[in-house]
C-alpha cells in the first residue's frame, strides 16, 4: 500500500521550535504584545492606562460604571412584573385559543350531522366556545 499523503498540524510558515508570540529570551514579540495586551515589563496595558489617567477621567469612569450597575439593578427589579404580565397573557391566550378551537370543532360536527352551515353560526360558536352557547 502506497501512502502519498502528508498531514500538517501547525501554522503555515512556522518553523519547528520557534514560538509565535514570544522571543527566546521570554519577551513578547510585537504580535505577542498585541495578543496578550502586555507592556515590555509584563504589566497589563489596562493597568498602565489607569495609572496614566487624571483624577477627573478616573472619576468619570467610576461614575459611569456605578450608573451601569444601578441600571442593571433597576432593570432586574422590573423583570418580575414583566414576567407576571407575560405569564397572564400567555395563559389567557391559551384559554381563548382552546375555547375557540373547541367551538369551531363542535360547530363543524353539528354542521356535518345536520347538513346546515351558517357563517354567522360558526362565528358565534368560535366566540362562545360552542354552537349552543351563543343562542
């Protein structure tokens, strides 16, 4: 049996033993710095940005985060009421649908047995849940 297939589980163009994001001395390459968001001394760039912010910028950022947290808290308080209303509407909708379907089916059976179809009678049967309830 001849095997002419070559499988490769690496990154195209990479050399064996060469790290993609890190130099041999452990420092990050430019691509590694972008990937891991690190500075030369290993600190996170986000921490560096915070250290370089003025007091006003930092206060604005804190106020924004507090406002977002308050918004989320207030939104959670309204969700139980919203869930209750959705539940009530869902239950009412199901009952109306079951009643209308039962009325249409009963009217259909009455029509088949009596050989008499009346569009107004069908409407009343659907609305009232059965053919005799609307009379």
